[in-house]
């Protein structure tokens, strides 16, 4: 009875942490949707330029984001162990890491023409606009990464609501700023789709500054304020953060590029295949946000419990997060399978596209549980600071198992007649299921280690 109450209590805490993260993630994703819709009001070329630019922006910025995710378990463990006096130093080093990564990303984005101009079937006018969009957007890179440093600090301290509120403010401010720069209002030049880059870069800096002011004026952060002026980089702390964050960054990068590559491989199969694939992928991405948020909450709770030195409660947090995730996945799978045709009609009313999308969404429903386990398992392993295994698991599952399987089924007749987009989605099922099994095996192995060894790993 006592144990069941312990799990119920932990579930309430996890959900209280996860729900704000869900809204924050949706707001961040919706900014890209707003950019696409508003640029489309100018011309199809502008909308396509924003889409092409975003497809390059996302992998590189998520790589930087992944590096900074190392801060969350570090801060959670310092908070749990009562060593709050060390948190400010970690945040300073997080800013140095963010600045270094931002400069590299800005150089890469400035030279994006080397990639875009060599893409097949990209018209010169579209390529020019896409490059201009990225060269405007790159100025928002430091603002985005600095915001993520502060957001990781808040989440590491179990404060997930500020990220939600400021993410919503960013989404709401993105709309009027987009309008000003796209259509040339208030004395600004009419930039079309390129204006989305200016607007989004501005919004990232606004979000960072608002969160910075909030944290300076909130009493609960008083002992963590960055006082004493600018401090030099600490090579030891930076190396620790980089080593911890790099596997997460690489796993995010490989995951994003996998889906981008599949989109390119589907493109030659025709408009119906592309449209159906994009609809199913867009909706399943929305469902993924729910599980991702549970994973973030698991990282926070496990880091905090290990900071307290309570290995058993860390295990309870891991198990509870997985139980919540699987329950939620069963609900989303049932919802997707029963309403898939109606959902597809919200995107497009062409019968062939609806049929393709609804079929692919049925396959998406099949991997909901596997997807839940692998993404929450990712969060659990981050909480234990076991990030190297995340990289090896995701690389093996997605690139060595899922993608080859999908390619063979979709585009070749080696095993059976080519299945088209369905083959790639079966590949997703293989990859995600493999990742889920490997994550579970790694978690079980970790949790069977002697408590002293687990705490020693967490304290590194």
C-alpha cells in the first residue's frame, strides 16, 4: 500500500513538471508553423524558401540545444544534494559553451549557400531567398541558445512553468513581428519570407531577455544570481558539460537528419506519397511532444533523487515515468487509429492523399508504445548521466536497423514488391522498437549496479 502511494505521489510530481514542458514545446513548434503560413501569404516561392531554410536550421540548432541539455541533470543533482552554491558556476560555463557553439553555427549558416545551391531542383530565386532567410535567422542563434541555458537552469530546479509562459509569449510576439517584416510595415522594408528570419531571430532574443529579467527579480533565484562580473571559462567544467552533452547532441542530430533523409527519399514517389507522408509525420510529431515532456520530467526527478543520494527513489521515478508514458501512448495510439481519416481531412481533402495519410497514421499508431519507451528512456539515462549509451543506441537503432530496413521495403523488390512510403514507416517501427528494447536493457543494467557506483557516476 505504501509503495503504491509512493508511485502515485511520484506520478503527480512528474505530470506537474511535464505539462508546462508540453505547452512550451508546442509553442516552439508552432513558431515554425506560423512562419510557413505567413510566408505562404506572399508567394509559394517564399514559403518554399522558409521550408528549405528551416530544414537546414533545425539539425544544426538542435545539435547546439542537445549540448546544453547536459545542464539539466547537472543542476538537478546539485539542487538535490544541497550544493546550490555551485549552480551559478555551472550556468556561467553553460553560457560560455552556448557562445562557442553559437559562433560555429553562425559561420555554418552564413555559408549555407554551399549546400542550398547544389540541391537538386531548387530554383535560383528560391535558393537566394532561402540563403537570405538563414543569414537573417543566424543572428538569433546566440539568443536561442542563451535562452536554453536559462531554461535548463529552471528545469533543473524543477521550475518548468517559466519556459511554458515565455514560450507562449514568444509565439504570440512572433506573429506581429512577422507581419511587420514580411509586408514592410512601420517603416520596415517588405522582405517577404526573408522577414520570417528577421522576426524569429528577434523573438529568440526577446525570450532570452524576458527569462533573464524574470530570474533576476524572482526571490527563489536570489542565491543563484550571476554576480561578480564576467568570469573566465573553466576548462574542466566546460569539458565535463561538453562530454556529457555531445552524445545527446549527436543523437538529436542523427534523429532529425534521419527524418529529413526519408523525406528526400519519398519525394521521387510522387505528390500523393509526399503529402501523405508529411501529414502522418506532422501529426505523429505532435504526439511525440507529449512523450518528450515526460522524458524531460524524468531527467529532472532522477537527477534530483540521485543528488539526494536516494537510488531507490530514482528507480521509482524512472519506473513511474515509463508507466505514465506507456499509458499515454496507449491512449494516443487508440485515438490515432480510430480518428486517422478525420485527422487527415484536417490537412487535405484529396481522397488519395487522405487514404495514404490515414494508412501511414495506422502504422504510426503501432509504434506509439515503442516511441514512448525510447524517448522516456532517453530522459531516464540523461538523469543518470549515462549519455554515451544514448548515442550508441539511437545510432544503431535508427541508422543501422531502421533506415536500411525501410529503404529495402520501400524502394526495392529484394524481399517483396516495393511498398513505397509504407516501407519507410515499417522501418520507423523497426528502429523505434529496437531503440526501446535497447533503452530498457540499458536502464535495467544501470539500476542493478551497486548504489555506490550509481551515485559515483552521477557525481562526475
